[in-house]
C-alpha cells in the first residue's frame, strides 16, 4: 500500500441476526483526504462508521490504520489511536455545562500523552476549543447546560468533542442533517480548516450538494454493499448509483 | 386554591447569585442566602444528639447508617447511572469484615471500622465487577439478588457462626462517640461527594451516565470509571456496615437483610434523587418514622410502602427539589 | 402542589399515629410493675408466648397483683413487636426494640423474647450493657446461650433463661429413642435436618450419642430452610432401610416433608423437632397425613396430661381464654415466666436488680411443667421428675389428637406404628 | 440417579412456571414486575380462604382467584406503573413497594380484627392425591400435573403468541414498539393485557405448585428471586430463553444436590448466573445488545 495511506479497510462484513448490514466493503484513505459515504437509508453507512470506530466488531475483514489492524479493538482504544467520531443521534452530556463536556476527552490517555499532562487549566482549554469551533467566547452559551443548547450548537459541540482529542481521522455521522443552509455554510469552512490542519475526514451524509463541496471522493453504499467509489461527479453519473438513489429514499 | 380569573405566577429569587458564583461575595445578604440552608443542615445534625433522649439517640445512630446507604445509592444511581438495589451487600461485607477482624484478630473498633470499610469495599467491588458490563435493569436485578445469595453462601459453607452469627464484639465507648462518629461521617461523605461531583473524575462519571458511548468515543474506558464508582459507593456502605456491627457488637446473617436495600431507596426517592442532601433527609425522616410506627406491626411496612408509592407517583422530584424550588421562588396570585 | 399537600397530611398522620403509640406506652407507669415484652408478634411462637404472658398477667392481677414489701402492685405488660423471625429484618432493629423498652418505656423488668437465637444471643450483651433484668421465656433454645453466660457469669448475670435449651430436648430425644429401641428393636436412623446452626448442632450431638447407644446412622440429609421438595432425601431414607426418620427442623415447609413421607409411605417413623407438626391444626391441614409422627412440643402442659396438678388447669384456662389449645414453644414457659417474676419479687420484696437476681437464683417454684429451678448459668433445669425439674413434652399424632407419649410420668398414651412399618 | 433426572425435570418445570409470567410482562412491556411473587402468594391465600372460609368448590375458587389476580395485575398497571413507563428504576421500586404492601398486608395482625396468614397451616389440596413409581422413584400426581401444566403452558404460549391476533400484537410490541405502534397497535393496552395475563400466569403457577407445600408470605420473596434469576439467565423478555434457563437451573440445582448436598443449590444458582452473564451479558437468548446502535 502507498506510503501515505492512512486507513485501509479490506472486506469488512457485519451481520445483525438475519440482516447483512455490511458486506465485504473496502476502501483506502490517504492522509488529508475527505471521503463522503452516501447511500439510501439502511444502506449500512452508520454501521460502517461503527465498524471503523470499534463500536461494532466486524464478522470478518481487516481495518488497517497506519498498517496496524484495528478491527475488533475496543472503541476507547481506537479513539486513543486518533480515530474519533460524531454520533448521528447527538447525545451531549446534557446534565453538564457545555464547556465541561470537553473535560471528558481532555482527560483521555491520548491527550494526556500528547501534552505530557501539562495542559494547565482544562476549563480554559475547553473554552478555547469551543471558541475555535465557533462558540462566542464571552457569551453565556459555553456555560449553559449542554442539554439546553440549540441543534446547531450541539452539532458543533460534537465536533468540539472530537477536536479535543487531537484526532487524525474524524468520522462525521450526518453532521449536516437538520441544519439550516446558513448553519451548514458556516460549518463547511470549519471542516475545511480541519483538513488544512492535516486531519482526515469520513463524512456520512445525505446532503449531497453540501457534501460534494468538501469531499474529494465518495463511497456509495446500498444494501450493505459498496456499489461505487470515486470522485463525486463521476460516481453520481453511474447508473447503479442513480438506480439506488431512485430506489432508495431521498428525504432529508 | 386559585380562582378562575387568577393564576399562580412564579418569581425567582436572586438569580444572579445562583447563576454566577462570584456575585455572592458582593453582599452579606447574598452570602447568607446561599449559606443559610447548608449551615442549617450542618448545625442541625451536630446539635441533634444533644437534644434527643437516650432512646432516640440510638435511633439516630441507625438512621445515620441508613443515611449513608442512601447516599451511596443516590451517588451510584444519579452520578454514575448504576442502579444498585443491593445496599445490604455493602452492609453485610463491611459488617462481617469488621466483626471478624475484631473477633479473631482482636483489633479495636477504631482500627476495624476503617479497615473493614476498605476490605469490604474491595470484596463488594470484586463481586459486582462481573455485572458491570450489564446495563440498566440487568444490573439492578443482579444487585438485588446478590445479598440474598451472599447469605445463602454463608449458610451453605456454615461460615462465621452461620445462622447464629457472632455476638459479644467490642462496642464503641459511649453514646456520644457512637452518635458523632456517624453524624460527622454523614456530613463528611455528603460534602465530599458534592465536591467530588465537580472534579474531573466526577464529571466523567456523570458523562458516563449521560452517554457512555460518547465517553468511549472520547477514548476513555467506561469500565474503569464504573469500577471506581462502585468502589467509592461500597466504601461508604461498608463503613456503615462496620459501624453498625460495632454499634451492637454483633454480626450475623441479618446484616444482609432486605431492609438495608429497600429503606435507603425509599429515603432517596422521598428525599429527591440526585440531590445527595435529599436522601440524607429522607433517611432521617423515614427510619425514625419506622421506629415510631413499630407498634403497628406489619401495618407499618404497608404504610411505609404506600408513602413510597405516593412519592414516586405524585412527587417524583422528591422533597429536596421541592423545598429548593420553594426556597428559590416565591409565588403570588395575579389577575389573568 | 396540592398532591404534595396530601402527602404532607399522610406523613403527619403517620407520625401522629406513631407518636400516639409510643406515648401510649411511655405514659402511665406509676404504681404497676412494668414488664417489657419484646415479642415477634407476626410469628407463631411469638403469638403463643404473648397469649401465655397475657393470661398469666390477667390471673395475677385478678388475684390482687404482686406483693412488693407490704404493698400490692399489679403487673403491666409493655409488649413491643420485636419483629424477629421475619424476613428482611436486621437483628439491629430487634435490639433497638429492646432498647426502646429499657430506655424510653423505662420498664422495670424484661421477659419473653426475642425468640430467634441470633437475636437472643445479641440481646445478652444489651442487657449486660444496660444492667436490666431479663427472663427469656419464649424460644431462644440455642445451647450457645448458656455457654455464653457461663463464659462471663458476672457480666451476664442479668439474664435468665426460663424457656428450654436444645441440649435437653436432644437428651430427651435420645432417651425416647432408647425406649423405642427396647420396645420395637429398631436400630437404624436416617437424619434429616434444616440447615441452621441450631439444627446442625442438635443433630451432631444426637448422632454421636445415638451411635454410642448402638444405633446405626444409615443416612443424612441437610436441606436449606425453605426447600419444598424432600423426595430425594425420602427416597434415600426408604432405600437405606432406616426404621427411624429423625427430623430436626423448624421451617414451616417441614409440613411438606411430612406429607411426602406419608404419600411415599416411607417405612421409618418420623421423630423429632418438627416445627409445622406442633400445631393443633396440623392434622386437619394435612388431612391426616401427619399421623404417627412423633413431635416435641418442648413444654409439658401444651397437651392434656396428669403429670403435674397445674397442667390441666393451665390447659383449660388457656383454651378458655383464647379459644384454641396451647400450640407449643412459648405458651407454657411464657405463662410461667410471669409467675417466676412474681415469686422472685415477692421473696426479695423489692424491684432492685441484685436482690431480684439473688431471689431468682434461689427460685424453687411449683408450676405447670414441674418445679422451676435455675442452674448456675441461669438456665432452667429440665428433668424427668416434676418434683425438682420441669418436663419436656413429646406427642404422637393419633387420629387427630396430639397425645403425649413421653416422658413416661406425663405420658397419656402408647406409641403406635403406621401399617406400612413391619417390625 | 433416576430421581435426579425425574425431579430435575419437575424442578425445572416448576421454575419455568414461576418465571414465565414475569418474562411475558417484561417481554411485552419492558416492565420488571417485582410484584410477581406477591401475586403468586396472594392467589395461594385467596384460593385457600375461598375453599376453607367460604367452603367454595376447589375448581371454582381457583377460577375466581385467578380472575382476581389478573384484575390486580390490571390495577397495578393502571394506577401505578402506567405513570412510570420508561423509567425502569421507578418501575422496579414501585412494583416492589406494591409487592411488599401485598405480602406484609397478608400477614397483618389484629388490625381491625383481621387475622393475617401466619404459620404452616395454610395448604392447598393436591388435585389428585396419590403417587406412582417411575423407575422405582416415587412421584406424587401433583408433581406430574406440574410437569403436564408446564408442557401445556409452553405449547399454549407458543400457540397464543404465534396464532392468535392478540398474541401476535403482543409479540409485535415486544419486537419493535415503534413499528407496532405505527401498525396501530396500542402499546399501553398491550402492556395492560400483558400485566393481566402475566399475573394470571403467576396465579396459575401458584395453584399448581403450592399444593406441593404450604402457602407462606415468605414464599413471595423466594418466587420473585427465582423468577428473576431464571429470566436473567434466559435473557430478559425471551420466552424460549426462560424455558431453557429454567431447565438449566433446575437440573444444575438437582445435580448439585445429588453430588454435594442441598446446601449448594443457591451457591450453584449464583455461579450459573455469574457464569452466563460473563459469557453472554444479555442472557442465553437475550436480545438486548450491549453497546450497539440500531442500524
């Protein structure tokens, strides 16, 4: 595999009871790339994310990260390697103040190691990160109880939680869904900034137009199988993709 | 009762103080406003032993035991999300540890109680650890059964005096020590827990409760924190157990009695889940109540559970939250 | 809001009731001699003991009361529910009840329970601590009790046990067995016991001594309290060729043991301490399946007997007062307990502890079970001669009635064998 | 040895009978009904006093008390649990409070002249008295009836849940509440029905099993614990799992009795539970995955 290949997924499959959620999916991802994962509902996109981040153990297949097989590792171990994710269903730590939400990742072994424990006052670090993600610094917002945040902010909080871990790969599970156009267009530069900072993104999305503004390549899934992979425009020209999309649902 | 054309309007007191801590220092009024309730509790608890008669002093001691158990239940349930219905397990392990240390090694209570707290806590943690992978009701049910099984095991292997237990252990020097040990323990644990909840570790535990998946995704092992939490809770419980053992100089199977699991829960529900203070108050109301109702025999238990039911159905927030709201808000009727 | 209000009321009411109760017990205690009685009211033994005590108290007071010095003072029973023998009740709560009697009700003496051995043993320390005189007159049969007293006579001098001790009942059992050995030529025993410290100890003693007497222990079964199926044990017993099924079990489930014994026609005669089979209603409850079983009621007087002059009077009085015959453990001893106290108080002429203790130690009172005397460990002395000791009581279920068959002096009938036992 | 097999089987069926009601309720409504044991005992005493106090016919009084049981179940749901849906902790606490009220209430002494049920004298008559020998192991008919009932119940449950309309809807709820509601199945009503049926089953178990022994309030706690144990091992809410677990536990206990003596039963029980949970946290046939998001 090429030197700069960061993530190399080979033939992973997962079955839930009778349902083949993911069958023999594989792709490679280079450092700094942005890959979109698209497909109709129930195509197994989220499961793919779960598989890569270790929340679901693959039945077979290998997931090579920097040449090391991480398939079946515990989620927290994988996260400590620098592969982090957002959740489709956002559940911030609703009983904690927003900025305290970041205390959790800031206490992770990964961050501790990276900073050799010299992070100083975690709260202020947290505030910095939040600001970086687009919370106004001196407004009350960061001090509010996270549960009370509006959707847009919650999405940002999800991202903030990822960034706090100083990740190498972020898997975004539908960060755009439910956001207004303006919110999205204010979030896109954020994502671009991550890429510039050298992070690699995998974005599961339904909002194709917005996705294609950032994605270098897309992976199309249907009924748990990869049906196409490549640069967005070309992929969307393929018949089986169209078919899948007309067959599947286009809501959201 | 408000009439047709009127409605209740709620107004909040001194929001500033509560929202931004620093503001409180601005005036004595605000500070007292914040401190008064806490002081009331502390002073109240410390004075109580002085005003009670001998018998009620003894009741206070057992009430304290239940208060600590309630605290440990509340902590596990509301700060870590582990609903542990097996408080008796802690009492049992702590009690037996203390009793055996005292009986066989002849150690004095001042040594056995802390030592037993630690030993018992380790044991309980070991026993509960396999169940930690379970969530929600599974965990609850298992922990509910554990004390009963611990009991049976002791009978089966006829350990430590089996069904007759061991009596004649050392007791604490006098009624004052007995009371203040437990009262101070309650206060210390109470405020220590409140402090702990604002530390990073505590925050992470609450995070685990809110959304363990996200915690995992943040590269933190929830298992380790759950174990830690159980250990802390067990530490309190076992301390209470060890204390109880030395309060009556007895150890026996009934240390695993179901009352130790049920009453604290009742106290917590009544006092207000997640408030920490609530459970203490609940315990201080309920266990004297159950003493006062002793004359009624079984009826007592019945009334007791009725009360619990009423609370859970009609006042799930519990006394404490209710009082707190009353303290921070005042109501007045106004024309619609 | 209003619901909260309702709750408040409920709580207040309950508190009120509670305080009412406590005040009720705490209030009037002027002339009468207050006798505290911690009793597990929700258990059979407790209830019977309570009845016995009340009956005795009523008789004594009707007869004018207790003569202290030159004044006549009535007894006043302060019964409190000690709640032992209930599931899920910690011993500490039982002890708290006793403390309530001592500290708040401020009783002069304590008599009666607690019945459970665990509680009784723990209570010893309590009475030593508060230097309160206590006459255990219901249950608490553990041999550990007088062992413990003997270890520190000075410390535990405040406690007397006027109810029985397993030690003696076991001896009775052995003598009964010997008698049957002579009569029917039996020599094989199968032992079946509840698994509790008390029963285990009892069976150990019996086994060792029985073997000395030339019995063969052909099998043994320890069942956890509350087990509802004794079939495997009984099958084993059947195949073992035992002629005696020696039972030592107080759990109510022993009724199942009896029923299964009957339905399987196990050719071994059940003898021993069988909690369920003590009850007068047991015959009807098992529709006769308990026939032939031989049970100890531990106190002569629970069934009609001519052993002592007082026995019949007590039996009839009890039946008259409560509409049911005395059950077993507790009835007689609790009844006598009050008389023992009366006697001691009248002899010492005061309620002062040490005087009373001295008086009690010299007790020599003719009563229902025989003559009550205490040994140096403050344990009532059992024997076979009603002139200088109190008698136990072994009955056999014979067509619907509990017929006393042992000790001989009190026997009212012969031991019968079921048809399926060939000898 | 034969006795181990035979009585092991009987034992297992007994467990299955006591557990199935609980399992059903949980499977359908996700309600852990801690009042299960209480209802079991309640039915026992009801039947007893109907027969002995009112001198009713045995069968009739059984029918009556079963009906009462299911009504009680309904009531518990309608007046208590319905307000607590989706809060497992509260559900547990509330239902346990109810069970304490029932059990301790049954033992009430002398309040208003009410004489509670205490002592060994409350026994239900076996349906047929007598016994037979199977490989020279004596088994009384009642135990055979227990086994028979267990089999009938198992088949009945299957038929009920796979063939009848209401059974199917219950199953639908059990599998996916959302979907079922979309299909117009009222989950509240289903839960209510399940509580009624579950309680009736508890009662049925009582009238079948209790004639083997005597009726005591304490039994309520034991039954609850055993039911819980069986359901946990089998996987909460999995009906097949319940039966499987019942047999596992039943035999494990009998064998241990045979090998080390009766004392070890409970120890073995704990061992089994811990072991099963270590290997498969959701129980033998449990569906609840530990850390998985719905796909």
